C-alpha cells in the first residue's frame, strides 16, 4: 500500500485495466477473439508491471497501478501486492490528469505515467524519463501511431483537455499545449503501442496465434474459505506444466 506519511519523491503510474474478455483490446477481437484479446492484455500488463517493479527496486520510486474494471481484490490476486488506485470516470484526458493530480497532492515531485501495451519498454526508458524531469517540465515518449506511450511531469499541468484521443493528432496537440504554456519538453524514443492486428503481427508475431481455452467448472457450496486455495493450486500445476513444455 502507499505510505502517505512519508511518500516517495518519484512515482511511476502504470495505467491499465482488468482483462475482461470483450471489454479489453477490442480492436484486436476480430483477430484474436474476445478471450485472446483479453489474454494479450493480461500478458502485456504483466510484462510492463514486472519491468516497472524491477526498475523501482533500483531507483527507489513508488509504483502505482491505476486501473479500471475489476476490483482491488481481483487486481491483487492477479498482480500481487501492488499499490492500486482506481481511474476516475471520464475521457482519457480526465483520467490521466486526475492520476497526476493525486500523485502531486500526496507529495510527489516527479511523476511518470505509462500504458500497458508497449512491448519495447525497457527500464532504461524509465530512467531517462525520470532523469529528464530534473531539467524539464514535461517528458514524453512519442508512439508511432501519433500518440504517446509515456508522459511525465514535475507539477500539475493542464495538457489533457481538448485532445482528440485515439487519433494521430494526440501527440501534436499535446506538444502544442505544452509550447503554449512555455514548458520545457524532452522527447524520448519512438515506440509502438500494440492496438491493431498489423502492429501485433509486426512486433509480437509469436503472440498472433489463437490459443486454446478451457473452462473448468468446480461445483461448490459454502466453500468460500477453500475455493481460492483450490483455484491457486490449479494455476500452480498449470504453470509448472507450461514450464515443463
């Protein structure tokens, strides 16, 4: 959990969602199916969170997963004991601004926000972002689709309203707002968000195959204390089988 008594100066916010089939990576459903698209979201998120946590151990930053969908209990069962916050209602800009504002209100001085669909992301990208905020007001990681995969600030700034989200205009509009406010800006390397089948086949060709899914039904009555242990045992056996393969 977040320590509000002695908050870290730097915070890394991972912006994502609980992988519910049919509600996640919807543009990839025609290629992967609802379950496959949700599974892709799950795998990408786990990769990003692992990279973020490994970086945090070396840097001493706080990692926060700001999520939508699911519940805190489901997120903890999925990702382990990570710090969580829920995204506020509204468009993407409203949700991003609220996440930054909450971080700064808790005493943070440098905050970096990333998405969960960037397979090229490395710890060095995160280091560059936080280092850049020592001399700049804004750091941004442009994506090849006209948006951005990372944005970092050292104070609350209104850069997220009036943006045409989901279009190729996002990066240009954001930089125009930053320039209009006289912000010092540092741009990082261009990376790719995985949002379309073309991007998936180009950057993650091994992940394009539809995978088999099996539903397991466990009849139970008044077994709330034991059912989680059974499910965890099943996943452990399944993971060991995957390692063996």
